[in-house]
């Protein structure tokens, strides 16, 4: 079995890739490529894995899917039907969440630059928590709630100053990052607003970063939240209702034996630990501290929130792409693997307009042939997308050692062959653009009953100019 195969989900049948028992090559011919294929069963599997954290701790666990990872309506509905709640980052995502059927109680709202209309909509929807990013924003929430004659549920986002071994763009908990408020500011807010009739300061929040390779950051983070809870109670008598540990649980993007991967990057890309184990360890540490400090009563009625995105949706999404062009180019250099005289280039129809992280973060998505999944993947190719942009490649073009120099596929891959980029469900279509006049792709969801549901149609020519005025 190949390291990427997952029985019942990603399998090889008759030599071809099957996703939830559906032939990927047939999907590509029926719907065209690039095509995103999502598995509802895998989404449910990933959610169940996170829910095990709830069994590992004595308090209620509220899991809020980070919608920014992927928010096509069919996916939001699948997540809701799987029984969890949602975290949104804008008035637009809030609107989508409500339209996907989430109730106000199920929604938390993050973001660093909320506008008054967004705050108003959140208050009107009676959401579980507006996660406030600064003292200025808190005053705006209070003013808005007062004007509407309502009370807003608020949680304050803290800067925990915890570094995680992830990509610099995914670090969110440092003093140098743009998120949250200093703990002292938060404490002063509890003093100022504890008796406000318009604010219920019910929680505190942090997010250490995304794709965190080391589970111990969750212990550090929970200790920080607990210490803050104790201080808030001691100084203001406020008893919090929830603490939010954020998201960031990793996905193993390197589930393969394949190409030599730059060592500096491999720890992050192959990160793999059980969220439940990380949360249980963290809780145990905090529970011991609570006993030592006679503060157990503060944990009695607390709800723990998590807001995972990629650990729910990344490996549930596959991007199917077709090779559209091929060429051979002489090279003068030798590589680590063997001396080369030529490079075999393959151009696909999936560029960084639909997989932006490939360009911005040099993100790695495992690539296989869907047409010939059972054949040995040992031939080196330079893979590139279709965009008129030299950075639209799937390998290390900068010589910075952040990606492999080549991709491995079967021999003689040429135009027409369908390839599959795995673990593509998070931060891909959600960040996509029509750059180069390219149509945003169609999306299908294979339901847990095995039906193929078309949940997003491919853009049309009209979509390319839908909002242009001319
Ligand atoms: C505040 C917050 N919560 C949750 C997430 C989700 O992270 P992930 O998709 O890695 O779980 C992010 C992502 O950066 C975030 O910024």
C-alpha cells in the first residue's frame, strides 16, 4: 500500500485513484478539471477525531469550524450536519454561516478590523461570542450594542507570546504578529466593562498558529488562559464562561515515501499528533495548577472552545488537474538525485490562482497520477500550473530549499493524464482568484451515502465580468 492510501477513502482500484469508492478519472471527465472533490465521510471522520478531545476533559467542548479554511456553502452545510459550530472572520462569512443554517449560538466571530455593520449583524444574530481584538474595538462593540438596545457576548483575544515551529506567515501569537491585545489591556477591560449592561465579557481567546508541529504549545496556551482567568477573577470577581484555545492542529502533508524533502521544512509538513492527546495533556497541567491555587471552582462551569480549520477540511479535499502541455528542456546542473541532462516539464490546469499557498508560503501538496495511481512514481518532472507567472510552479524555483526540486510521477506522463493533488481542502478554493481570466473551478462533494453532489459550478465567461461596469 502507498503511504497516502487510506482504506475506504483514498484507494487504488483498476489502477486508478478512487475517492470514497468513486473513480477520480471519471469525475474529471464528467465535471472537467481543475476539480475539487470533497469527502463528507472524511470530514466526519476528522470531526469525530477532534470530538475525542471532549471525552478527554471533564468540561463541555465546543468545536467551531474555522470557516476561512473553506466556506463553499455545501461544505458549511456538511460541517453543520456533522454536529459542530462555526468560527467566522467577516460579515460575509457570518452571512454565509447563517444561510448555511448555523444559529447565532453556534457562531463565534474573529477578525482584526471589524466594521460597525459587521458588529451590528453579529449582535442582531445573538452570536455566542464576538472575539474582540483591541480596546478600541471593544468600545465600538459596546457603543453598537447600546445603540441597538442589546447586550453583546464578548471574548477578548490575547497575545500569548508563544512561538510555534510553523511557517512565519502562520504564527499568530507573537508580539510581532497583528492579532489580539496585551493581557494587561484585557485585564483593564474587565475592570472597565464588568458592569456594562451592553457587554457580557464571557470569555478569553487565543490562537497559537496554524500547522503547529509541537503539541506542547497547547499546554503553554491553556496555562496562559488559566492564569488569566484566575487573575480576572481575583481582580474583578468576573467568572468566565468559556476559554478558547484556537485552532492550528496539524495535517500530515508528507504522507508519502517519495521525493527527498528539504529537512528544514519536513518537521512542519509532516507534523502529526492527536488533538485529543494534546488537549488532555494541557487540561491535566491546568487541573493540577487549579488544585495548587485553590481555583478549581473556576473550571467547574467552564466551556472549552476549539476553532480548527485545516484538521477538518485539508485532507478531505483533493484537487484533480489535467496535464495540458509537456516539454523537454536541457539543464546544465546536476541534482542531488542523479546527473540530469534534460528536465521533463508538465503543465497542468491547476495554478496558484486556486492553490495560493503554493506561491505565498511555498506550500507542499502531494501529487500523484490519478490515471495510473498503481504505477511506480519514480520519474522526475518539473510541474507547473497554467498561469502567465514564473512563480506558478510546484517545485523549488527560488533555490531556497523550501520545496523539492522535482515531482515524482510514473514514466511518460503527458497531456491528458489526470493528476491528483492531495490534502488540498484547506485554504485553497477559499483563497482562489480569477487571475489570468481563469474560471474558478467546480466542486463536488461525495456524500456519506456515496452520492456525488455538485456543490459549486465552474465559473462561466459571464462570471469573469459579473461585477464590471462598462
Ligand atoms: C484565530 C484563528 N482561529 C482558527 C484558525 C484555524 O487554524 P487551522 O486551520 O490551522 O486549524 C486560524 C487560522 O489561522 C485563526 O487565525
